[in-house]
C-alpha cells in the first residue's frame, strides 16, 4: 500500500507521470495506491464556483480575507492541481486499471487505484 496524501500536486506536471509509473511498478499485484489531491474544475465556470465555495468555507472557519489571499498567492506556481479526469488519466497511463474515487469535497478528492 502506498499513500500519497496531497503531495503529488506539488510535483512538476512534467514529472508526475514518471512518479506514478514508478509507484505502480513498485507495487505487487493486488497492491494499491491511495492518492489524495486538490483538483481543479473541468472548466473555468466550475473552477470559479469551487474557488468561491472554498473561500466561503475558509471564512466560516475563521480565516481572514487577507489570510486567504496570502495563502492563495503563496501557492501560485507551486501547487498545480489537475482535474479529476487528469488525475485518472495519469493513473491509467501508469498502468492502473481499477480506479475509484473514495472521497470528494469541493476541490479535494481521494482516489484508490489497485494494481
């Protein structure tokens, strides 16, 4: 079992496929990868709504608008999330066939992929 908990999203996009292929290759048959990632919406309309909902959630949790903006700016160019389909495509190209979503909340998603 390999767990990647909000880490792959910080790997440069050009390197992610190679990483997931190495993870797949290191698993025994029947082994699994649990991967949680921040995901972006499939298009700008969805992304705008997801961002607004998540910002509202952070405000409800007591974060100030300045903290939210600061965090967003600090992640620019560092965190590059893929869409749900983009992550599934990465997993499939790595060799995984059996893939399912195990958790989804706004722009956060967990995948279970079995070799």
